C-alpha cells in the first residue's frame, strides 16, 4: 500500500513543481523541499481518511470479528478462511453455498470437516412398545426389524444454537410423547435399563411427515453446523459420501456415487423426488447427510430398499428442498405449503382449471376450463408437474402463470403471488 501512496505522491510533487515553474521566472528550479513537504502532508491526509473509512465500515461488525465463529443465527457467518459471507438461507440461519466451487475433497477430508456436525438420535417409545433399529412407522417395510430398543437414526447440526435436522419418521417412531435424545459419541446402552450414556435430551421443533423432515433442538450454543450445497448442481455419476450412526456405530462414513436423480417413490404429489445413491445406507443412517465432493450436504438420507433381490439402493431428499422445509419448521413449527389459489384436473396431457379462489391473483382472468401452460416458462402437463414447480417457491413469492383461455384461445402470462394453503 505504501508503494501506491508513494507513486501517487510523486505524481503530485511533479504537478506542484510544474505549477511553481509556471509561477516563477523561466529557468528557475522547483524547490524540492516544497515538494517533499506537500508529499508528507498528502500521506498524512490519505492515511487519516483511510482509518476513518475503515472504522465507519467495520464498526457494525466489530463484535462479530474476534477469533471464534459467529453464532449461525447471525446474518453473517464465517467461511473456513474467516472471510465474511451472506451464504445463508434467509430467515433460517442455515449456511448455504450455492456455488459449490473449490477443490474436490477425499473421503477422509470430508469426514474431518463434518465429524463434529453429525449426530445420533434415539427415540424412546411413549409406552412399553419396543421399536427395532430402523423399524420406523411406514418405513419399516424398507428397513426391516433389528435389535430391540429405542428407535435409532442420524441427524446433522444446522445451526450452532442447537438446531438439528433429521427425518420425521425417526422422531415420530416413539409416538407423540416420546423422549428424543441426541448422541455425539458412539451409542452405548447400559446393561440394566434403557438408559443411554453421553446423550442430551432434545425438543421437537416441528416436522413434516409428507416430505419426511423434522427439526429438533438441544440446549447448546457451541455446535458446528454443516454447510449445504446446491442439489440442483449435482450430476449422475458424481462422488458422494454418507455419514451417520448405522446400528449405533458413531460417525460411520461410506462412499459411492449419485446413481439417479428425480426418483419418485411416493404417489403423494407433495412428496419429494429423491437423489438415488449406491453409498451404503443402513438402519440408523436415516436423517444423516449425503455429502458432495466438497463436503457440503446435498441430501438427507431417508430410504433404503431392503430386498434380497436389490442391493445399494439408497435415497436422499435433495438439500434445496431440505433447506426450504427446515427454515419453515424453525420459523413456524410446520411447513406451510404455497398455493396459486386454484384447483385443477388432469385432462389428456393438460392441466385444466376447475375452480379459482377469490383470493388468488388469477381470479380476475382465469375461469373454469382454462388451461395452465407453464410456470415461469417451465411447461406443465399434469397436476404433478404443477406442484413440482410451485414447491420451489415460498409463500409470498410471485410466479408467472401462463394461461390459455378456453373461450377465446388467448394466451397470457399472469403474475401470481403465492399464499398459504388451507389458511383462511
């Protein structure tokens, strides 16, 4: 920085000398002392101005800067290189890296980066019923039974102030009044009772059974959260790793590839499409992270097809949807679904309007029998396509709906604000 100031000041001194030559008689030399004095004054002026600007710009963040990580709930978070970033999901405090740039990491490096952010989750049943390891409600057909005891799953820290993301079928396995506990070490059951050492009791913040996600919270403020990547950027064949607590074995990591994308398993139109992977997902891995080769979470492990005729078929909820749902669960305790304000029916490869809610921005133009052609330029050919597009947005967002009038054939793009389904 001193070189820049010196160069600038040399130019200024030369300019001052030129002025003096013009003012003095022809051939009279410029007084170098005058130039040196002005040079010193300019250096003092620039340094003072720089100090004032730095103080003004950095003052709002001074409390955030000393050494340690900020609490992730703050609007600014630290990257590993201690540079400030706004890479977080608005309103939720989750750290999101939409670019996923950087050098690919080995499995060992991914493990080292995230080992303190992956947890085990135990759910004790509310009555005397025992749940097998992995025997989670409707998902038992995929996992099968196992050792008797509390239901077991995995989770990931998503905020430093105690928030943890997992599967809804993990936390709901024990019933409405089940006791949820979180483990940061290998899960060890005492021989004489149902007590597990080194666990912390957790509170259920909210869950959505359709998408199969839940957020719980423990009373800690010193946790290290994961970073979410952009699941839209992954490609079939990409390297991935899973980490979790299969059968209670802490921080187990497995490696594989992305075997498929947009896999549909449930027939519910509001359920998600999954990332398919051949990385080993075993009973107890549910709710754990699926990492890309940058060590970022690009999926939440959910289902393994457990059939004698099928191997290495695991599925994960894409991180982009998980971030959206987790933020809503933290804020509302449930996932409010956005809606256009219309009911539709599928008819011969098209989506026809059946009814229009008077609250909808479509109410002044659309009517029964009109066809929905596209959402934000993306063609829709079924109700499932329509919901898949709407799920990408939040309540309050505006989308462009292209409609063709049944009566006249007129086509028009209508901006529509999404509002909450079932909220009067």
